[in-house]
C-alpha cells in the first residue's frame, strides 16, 4: 500500500472506516489490522478513519505509526456502532467507504482484490460485500459461541467487510442509530439501499473474523438483539428476514417455552392439574433447546453445564427483550438523520472572555453540558462555529484558540466539528459571521447540506450567517444581545435547554413580539 498516494489507482477512490470501543482484549487485533492495511500491496485508501466510540476518552488506542498520514481518529461519544460508522463515512472523502470491524484480519491481497471488486461496477450497484471466513479451533467441535460467530460466513451484507458507495449512504442517511448494538443495523441499511434502487453484490476479497472471547453468559446477553428485531419488523414488515437472507430463529419456541413456564408457576400454588402439564411442556421444550445446542458442540463438562443453564434462561430473557423492543419502537417510522446543531462558542456555550487564549479561564454557561449531552443521546451531532478575530489582531494565536477549544471539549464533551474564523472585518473573508462560510465548511465536513443544520447563537450575526447558509437559526439572547437582534430573529429560545427542546421536537418557535 502507498499511504501517501491519497487515492487508489484505476479510478477507485475509497476510505476505510473502523469503529472501535478500545477493548483491551482486542487491542492487538486492532493494531494488527491497521498495520496490515498500511503494509499490504495494492491500491491504498484515501484515509483510514478509526472511530473511537468510547463514551469518554480512555487509554490511547493501539495505533501503529506505520499507518502513516492517512490514519485519522474520530470520536463518536459512545453512541453505538451505527452512530460510529456514520461519523466515519460522513468524514470520509472517498467515493466508496469500506467498513471493517476492529478485530478482522484482511488477506494479504485484500487491497488489490478490493480495487478489483469496486473497479467498473455499474452505477446501480450501491454496495460490495467481502467474503468473511471464521477460523475455528482445529481438532474439536466448535462451541455454541463459536458456531454463532461462524454464522458470519453466510450472513448477508455484514459490516465486518462491507463497501458502500457514498452516494448510496447519502441517499439513505446512513446507518439507523436507533440500533444501539452491532446487530441488525447492517441488514437494515442493506434493505434501505436496495429500496432506493441500488443493487448489492459480493466481491472476491477475503477477510478473516476470529472468534472473540466470550464469558459464561454471552449467549444470554446476546438476546438483547431481540429488541432490534422488533424495530426491523416495524420498519420492514414481517417478511424482512427473507429479504435479509436471515434464518427464522427460535423466537416462536422461546415464546411457547416462556408461556408454559409462566403457566406452571401461576398454577403451582393451587396445585391445579394444569401446573404439571405446563411444567412438562416447559421441561420438554427446554430440554430440546439444550440438546440442540449441546449435540453439535465439543460436549465438554463446562460446555454442557453452560448450555443447560443458559437454555433455561434464554427463552424468558429473549421474550422480555422483544416486549421491550415492541414497546420502545411501537411508533417508529423511517430513519431520518437528526439535524446537526452548530453552536456559537462565546456567550452561547461558555462565558465570553474577550480574546481569551487561556484555557483556565473557560467557564461553561449554566446548562451547556446538559443540553449537549441531551442532543448526543438523541443521535444529534454537535459542532461549534466561532469568530476569533483576535488572531488577526495579534492578541491570540490559532494555537491559543485550539487550546481553549480543547478545554471546552473536556468540560462539555465531544464536539463533532470545530470551525473558527481567524479574520477581522477588514479582511473581507467569506467565513466570518454573518457570512455563511463557517456553517458551510462545518456542514461539508459532516457530510450534510447546510439546510440540515440548526445554528444556535446569541447575536444577530449568528442568525444572519444561518440564513445566508440556508440553515435554521435559533437565538438564545444574553446580556449583550441587542433588542433589535431579538426582534429580527425568526426563532428565540430563553436558554439552551429550550433551544434543544425546539430541535428535538421539530417544532419552531414563533417570532418574538
């Protein structure tokens, strides 16, 4: 690979996105993946984007120096793999985005095979899937967990190795961030891409997916995916499994097992005859489930014990998760990405200290952290667009602005995009508010149109910049906001919490009287 080249030859322009939560047990695999991408022969990516999805910064990720200048690290704030992948592809510059898991091992010829897979694909092809293999331990039968992982070999459109054309991602809004786990979000996107008129094909490149370490209760924790099945049914109808090439599973039997167990428990105090009958049905269904999991496995004492215990627990846990999903997603409609909210910095998020270059003087306004965290929980990306004319006047440096911004981020949480204008009024730039340049640049970096943005600020130039960019503006007045600026604003909120209410509700405030 030639990292400095910036683009693969033969017209193939692609970026690689790798979401990770920085698990120490998989750090070696992540580092090995990045090294292999940097060292493998073949057309190189425009960039490798590692998306750190930890809720807060932790220990440094194991990133090799060999990955070169094309390696960038982004943060998605712990919102799950769907949101992390969205952060990645929206920041990518390639015409294709290749999604890889953080624990896969591409083959030696992966880059060359990827280029061959993507080169010359017709315009109606929106995605290309790699061929995933799961190495299993030799000399013995695989465990239940290993067999589940091996199912990735036949799964359709999984993001262990999946390339999507950027146009297809933009048209569909990317991954549905209502899927909080690495489960079903890839199938959902594939169905929506196909509904948009694009075909999905399978390439020839190969990627190995090792089996992750799993504890005793791993199969029980995996039942949380039943909540996502409820959302899939709501979005795509009861036939979604056939379209997604997904087997039906055992959920129907889990319902019967759980119902029999509950009936037996309800009838037991009165010693009704129904109790023994229901108990017999429950025991038979549970025994069948355990046997089906034990039979193809290694049948070691530890594996048998795990299968017996978890086969009792899984049916009611699966049903409970499904009911929670049905309740949570009963009104779910098609995925529509939440808008981007771009905040002014001084006197909107932090108290204004004129021409401040000292991070120690940064003080958030009341409610700023709560407002930003609320937006993040709803999947809304946040950015800052700020005039910093002190740079042009020689009062502060761009490095000072960067240090202050870093302090803001430490106090208020991750910011998806920063844009500031270092110019003065006399410079005649296009980025200083009330001009729209800052908003346009921030929107471009996030892969959205300025009209998808909401600008929250405290003075008239913030609102004028929003209008010039075609964005929605919400004024949050402070002591320095002039009455005529309040009168001219289309929407006014008394504080940041009220502004967030307007963003999340989709409502618009009336013009103040």
